[in-house]
């Protein structure tokens, strides 16, 4: 999809520098993919510790001894 946007030169230069991409398009796509991945990981991490049906450490040890 083609889109025209005004990206400040300073941030675009930094994205190009840190992404080590040769084109602006590739640098922006990489930055967007990394942003989405970060948000997915944040969402996943926020759910950690909220699952009630996980077995306890003691139960896991008991199962390992039986195997």
C-alpha cells in the first residue's frame, strides 16, 4: 500500500543508522515490524502470572520424579 507521510529527518536518519538498512522503505518497515513485535511481547508479558490453571513447582517436581 502506498502512503505519503512526513517523517522528521532526524528520526528517519536515526532509523536508517540503527537499522543498517540501505533504503528508507526497508528501514521504516523494519522499525514498524519491531514496534509491533514489542507491543505483542508487552501484551503477552502482561498476562504472565494471571493463569490460574498452571501447576505449581512442587507438582512439576512430583511429575518429573514419576517419569
